[in-house]
């Protein structure tokens, strides 16, 4: 893969300036089981009010993912699904962790 070039970064606190009509700030506990290499696990988090078309803007977790990936998406009304996928080459067992999910409802 080629290195990125002509990268521009702008910092500030402008946030989304009306891009989303509603935001959902979610905190939950996730206790994933041990996952063998190449295996994933999907967990559903009940989030009252979210709807299809809403966007999971980010998911954070307070433990080291040990080269696993964690993604989220709105699966149905009132439900966000989180997918933990292990492609690390090992079989780590994550400790129980706090996750934070940010969901936005597009205003466009």
C-alpha cells in the first residue's frame, strides 16, 4: 500500500454543525468470550429510539483489542449491533469492558 500524501488536518470544536438532527450517546458493558483466530462474535445493544438509516459514528472500548476489530451498525429499530472480529493469529479473551457508542441521525 502506498503512503498517504497531501494530508490536511483541521482541529477545532466545530463539531457536526447541523449534519445530524439527533445524537445518541450510549455506554454499555461488553463481556466477549474467547475468540479463536478467524472467528467473530455479534452482540446486540438495545438503544431506544435509533432507526434504520441512523449512522454509528464510532465505537470505543476501554481495553486493548489485541489486533481484533470492533465495528457497529444500526441493525433495526432500537438495536445497534456490535461485531468483534478476531484476525490476530491468536485466541485472546478480552476482559469485561465498557464500550461507548455514538449514533447520529442524518439531517439530510
